[in-house]
C-alpha cells in the first residue's frame, strides 16, 4: 500500500477513538508572528505618513516616538515595511493617494543599456559604410 506501519497504527488508533472523521484534514488557524507590527501601530504610521507626505521613514519613526503621537517605538525599517505593505513606500504614491490620482510612472533610465565601442556601430549598414568612408577619407 505504500504506508509506513507506524503511520497505519497511528491512523488506526485515531479511527478507534473518534471514527473516520478524525482522519479528515482540519483547518489551520492563522499563524501569529511574534514580531509582527501591531495593527494600531500600522494605523498610526499610515495616519501620520499621509499628513506630511514628503517625509521619509526615518523622520516618520522619529515623529511617532514623540509623546504627541503616543511615544510609539518603531524602527525606520519597520515604518518602510508598513508603508510598502500598503503600497505607500514612496512620497509620490502618498501624495497621489491624497490627491486622489494614481502616481506618475517612475522615470526610465536615461543612459543607454549598451554603448558602441566605435562610432557607427549599431546603425544601419549604409550609415556604417558612410562612417567608415569618412574615417578613411580623413586619415588619408
């Protein structure tokens, strides 16, 4: 059958105690992570970060540590993780949420991914020939 004898006898004992219902898979409870940021701290981080939306995680953590905001102790990395979980990790995204629009796309890299080792490489063949003939003509 392909079942180890110890597994068979464990199952047999469970069936004898509680019937066949004991062999059905049970629902798992939601895991409780011991170092997870509490919900009220997440709410305070989000509430504060939407006020001065241009401030970064370091400043937000410092302000939340003040008594004015309840003296909440959370690291700048913890603030960043909370903001990232809610999709508000950049100032542009927080400002866009306040304005009611989506954030503008982040700019693409302006430098080329590949640069030619000499001029003319990567262009169409006629231009390459023109470049080489110009180089030859100028060297003669």
